[in-house]
C-alpha cells in the first residue's frame, strides 16, 4: 500500500480522471440519498401528525367522559342526602333505605357513562360495600376489585390516592384499572374502569397488521400488550412531545397523547414499513439509481482505465526505457481509440528516425574520434624529432661515432614504432620495448645522469594498450626533471590490478626528481589543461585525451609525489587481450 501511494501522482491524468468521476457521482448519490431521507421524513411527519391528532381526539373524548363521571360524583358528594346518611351513624332502617336509594340512582345513571365499568359506595363505619356495575367482566374480576377497594379504604396501601383530583392506575391480578375515589363524611364513593375495555375503540384505527394502540402510565409502563412490547424491544419511556422510532427487530413509530384527568397516556405504535409503503416507487427508483451509480463508478473507472490509462501507461513505460538509453523499444499497436492509434504510429515512426539519426551521429563521432586520435598521436612526433636532432648534433660535436651509430639505430627503431602508431592499440610488450629504446636514447644523451628500470609479469606482455601511454610520461620526466648536475632514476612497474571485481592493467611511472608542484598535482587530478609560457603540456594532456576517447571514461590517471621525492603517475586501463 505504501508503494502504491509513493508512485501515485496527484497531477497525473489518472488522478484527475478519478477525482472528476468522484466529483460527479458522489454529489449525485448524496443528493439522491438526501432526497430519499427527506421524503421519508416528510411522510413520517405527516403520518405522525395525522395519528397524533387522532390520538388527541380519542384522549380528549376519554378525558371528557372521565370529566363527566367526576362531575356527577362531585354532585353526589355535595348534595345527595342518601350518601350523607350512609356516612352517618343512622339507624339501620334509615341506612338501608338510603343505601337502596343510592344504589338505584347509580344503577340508573351508569348506562349514561359508557366509559366506566362500575360505581361503588363504601361505608367505613359499617364496613359495607355497594356496587352498581355494567354487565361486563366476570364475578371474579368484580370481587378482586372490591377486595382491593375495601383494603385501601380501611387504611391499606394507595390510601393517599383517596380524594385526589386525578384518576390513578392500579394493577390487580395482572390487569390494570383506573380508579377515582371521593370521600363524603364517613363514606366513600367512586368509579373504576378496566383499561382493556377503555382502549377497545382504538381498534378502529388502521395501524397495520403489526401496529398497536394502548394505554401506558406516565412512567411508560404499558397497561396492555406487555408481551408484544417486550418481544419487539419497544421503548415507551420517552417524551411524547414529538414522535420517535424504536424497536429491536422492527422499527416502530411511537406517537402519543397525555391525559389531563389521570396519570395515563394513549400510545399508538405504527410499523415503519407500514408508513413507508406509501413510497414504494420512489424508494425503488432511488435505490435503483443509487445501485446503478455504485455499479457505474467501477465500470466507468475500468473503461477509462482500458481506453485511456492503459494506453498512456504503455507510452510512459516506453518513454522510461528510452530515457534509460534503449532506443529499440516501440509501442505495441493494439485495438483502441483512434487518437491513441495515431499517437502510437507517430511515436514509433519518430523513434525509428531518431534511432537512425543516432546511428549516423555515432558513426560520425567514431570517425571524428579516430581522426582526433591519430592527430594526437602525431603531435608527439615533431616534438621528439627536434629533441633527437639536438642529441645527434651534440654527439657529432664530440665526434663520438660509436654512440652516434648506436643512437641512430635507436632512432630508426623509435621512428619505425612511431610511424605505425596509427593503430589504436598495441601489445604491452611493444610499448615497453619502445619505452626502453627511448630511455636508452636519453641515457646516451645524459651519460651517468639517468637510469631506467622496468618490471612487468610475463602474462601481461600480450595485453592490449594504447601506444605511447607510458613513453609520454617518461619523456615528460626527462624534459622537466633532468638536470646536468643531478641523477634521475625512472621506475616503471606494471602489474594486474582488481577494481570492483574487474581486471585492470596498472602501470606506475615514478622518478627520483623534484616532483610535481602542489598546484600542478591538484589541477592534473581535476582533469584540467596545463599550460606554460610555451603553450600546453602536450604529453600529459595528449595521453589523457587518448585514454578518454579509447576507453570511454573507464580508464583512470592519478598524479602524486613520492614521500622520498619525485613524481608518481598511476594509470589504470581495463584489461584487453590480443587486440594488437
């Protein structure tokens, strides 16, 4: 992954195309998703608002019925003499008459209040319970409610609810009931409602097959449908100011309305799938477009890669190989767009022309280098020729005919070698023989002032070397280090040298003269040209130029001074055999 990021260029066409595709597709997908969520939220808000208004109407109706019951019971507490008698220590006959009269009134009125299940009156002093009820429910249910009421009215739990202005919820034997109790003297009157029957009318609301309507306490405890709530993981303990979504296996919208008469809430749970069934086509279109966009993105990327990136990469790879010096490579022609076909054909044609031009230039450079090499070699001949004439002239003045004969023979051998130096390479043996001959000439010129020593292993004598590459430095020593009152020793050591696993011919030319000046050593090692008042130092520069041309920069010359005095030149030449 790191290698991929390292080779990735943000300025490449590949990057720009990828960014362009993403810049078009991602906002489109984002817009579609936003539109989808916006549409869903609009539908949810509409459904929530509609059901919220319906629940408010139902709760207002329930509250109105409870308000009517409360008003009727309050009137009884305020003005009914029969209720007052039941709360006083009246005679038995009077008590029974009041009880029978009150029961008749309650039984007569109960059909008018369709919400409640029963009215009840309880005389605390006589421990007497009277109930007027609808013909709903069972005897066991009414007996359980009566036992609960008798218990709290005699001072049991929930006694603080007596006389409250609001209805309260109580669970009895797994069923929830609504109670409201009023006190009148030593007697109590009130009403109770089974919450299961209170929400029966809500079944008319279409909430879907999985939808439910129910009552809860103000703490979010469901009064009905407990098993269903638990099974679906529905949370009812949230604020009912706005709708919310909940549920574990399926999502449900919860809307509700709070009662103003008791600690109960009316809740509707609507399956989200029921709400969104009104958006089937829109959802399908958005889903289809989103999926198509996700499919088009990689498919489009692959097409762009095939039609543009791969041909471009093919061109770049060829150009890199050409940059490395391989001019034989060409772009493979393959089926593709017309523009790349034209580019490829033009590029291949151009490279063929460049390669041909390169060959022509290379041949011209070879011819120029050969001519320059021959010119450099011939530069030495006039220089040495003048020195040789001076030597013969000096010997003739002394009438030393024996030395003149030996010197003449040496000169004939010398010039015979020089006249065949139009060759680029000679054997090392020939070069050393020529150098010995030159040293002998100088020994004849400077008797008792010059001596030469040459050491070389026999297996190197057949190695190919440039002509005059040793003799030129010996000549330079004679020219610059010889004095009439001094003695010079010239030492030539040739051996085999290993440099980075490659064999080289190593030639060391040393003398016992005064050596190079420090600035001259530095300039020679830097490859600079040396000049004096007569012009260039032809010998050294000549050898440097010839080695550079012949070995294409693979040969090396270094200059230094010996610690014991004198100059030292080290020449490294790649080893070549039998190229004379």
